[in-house]
């Protein structure tokens, strides 16, 4: 079968990959669609995310929908059934798993994070615990987007938004946009969105932001210098932490969701310390798929509108190029390995 490989910085090729081997503990699936995530872009642009380094050709992709190749009646799976796949397989035995903090398990096997191959391939073999059943009227786009929606849900859980409080979202890529939609559902007050890319700002307004700007300093004017109660940061910039601290009010809260380029933040300590800010770091997600499915099924969040581009596997490199360049109005590119 064919798969997409990242071989180095900005070096993508399509090559052969071994066929997956199903069995009693493995389910063969055909990848229906896989999204290009911000973390995939870090591997493409930098070759690593922190200690997770590409040391040999690597198949990325962790946001994906798949179809069951052969019926597995003992698992309630029909041939051809569309499913979502949880890319994370925590160990289940460590202190953090026992605490219920499965997203923090240090021994997690995660499809699409080196050295574990991801879903940018025609077929995969997955474990039964990775199967997420979805309503069969769900589209490939809706099913694939359950994973990034889950990341946004987890971040909102950490943020604990309060009724009618003011919120700033710094960075309006797919995760930032989903957090805007969820914050609006949570009953917050004014939502102020900041992003340097014009079409992302337009989407932020459509999804619930009250005001949008390319310049974070506008938040001071909009709030009469007070700042906002809650900041949700979803950028890929080392300055993201600083920008979040700048717009938070005294005693405000920040949730950092983005992954900064170069694996470091820049922050002037004085002002942030004097404000007494509360800061949380968000990592992947916990047990959120049931809520993600309900939000989509009940049409509370329109995740499909975030999928702006679709590519066959052979054109996967182009998907990475336009996402990295914020070109052609791209929010989320979907790769269809079996198109």
C-alpha cells in the first residue's frame, strides 16, 4: 500500500508501506480521511516537537476517520462501517492513568507521533479500544473532526468558563475556532479574537467572536484597559504566552493550547507576575469523544465548515504546503488516502 512520509524538514514523499496485519486484537481499517494538524506541521517544518524527533521516514496523521474492512460482529462492527479512531493508547497502569489523567500518561502509544506511524496511509490496523462508533449519517469530515473538537473540549474543561465573563482567543486556526464556538455555547460574555490572518478572523466572527483584530493591543481599547477574564491561547508562536499575558486582566486566567515553534515561549515575568495570573497548559484530551459526538450530532458545533481543502494522498505534500503558508484560505486540509 501507499503512505505519506515526512523524511526531513519540508521533505515529503509518497512511498510503499507494509500492509497492516489484523488479528484477534487488531482491526484492519481503510483510512477514509485524515486531517493535517498543527502538530503535523511542526514535524514538517521543524522535524520534531520537543523530545519527539523524526529520526527515520515517518508517517504522520492522528485526526482520522476509517472504514472497517471486514465485519467484526464480536465487536459490533459491520463491514464498511465508518468509525472515528482515538489515536491515543495510554498504558492504563501508571499513576496518571489511575488518576484519570489519561492524556498525561507518559507511556502513551500515539498514532502519528514518532516513532508510532499515523494515518496518512491507505490502511491501518488498530486496537479495539481505539474504535469510536459514530452515527452512520456522519460524514468523513465530521468524523475526522471529532479529534480536534475533543482537543478543544478538553481545553474548555480546563478553562472552566463562567457565565458572561470576557474571553480572548489568541490564534484562530482550527482549535482556536472550535474554542470560540464552545465558549459561546458555555454562555460567556464578550469573545474577542486575535489572529494575523484575515480569513481566519472572518471565520472567528462567523463562529461567535464579537470582535476580531490582527492586533492584540485592540483588546485594551475594547475593555477600557482592564483586559479579559479568560484567555485561550492557540497559536504556534513563541510569543503566544506573552500575548496572552498582555491581554489578561489582573487576576485573570490563561489556558495555553498551542505548541510554540522552537519548543520555547518568550515571557517577560514582571507584568505577568504582578497580575497574579493563573496559567494552565492543555495536552491532548481525556474522555471527551461522547460529548464531541453529541455536539456534532445535535448540530451545536458545525465542524465540517472548518474543513476547507481536500487532497488525494498523492497530493499530500501540497496539503502541508498550503497549511504551513496559510495560503488559499486553508483552515483544515483533509487527505483522502483512498480517493
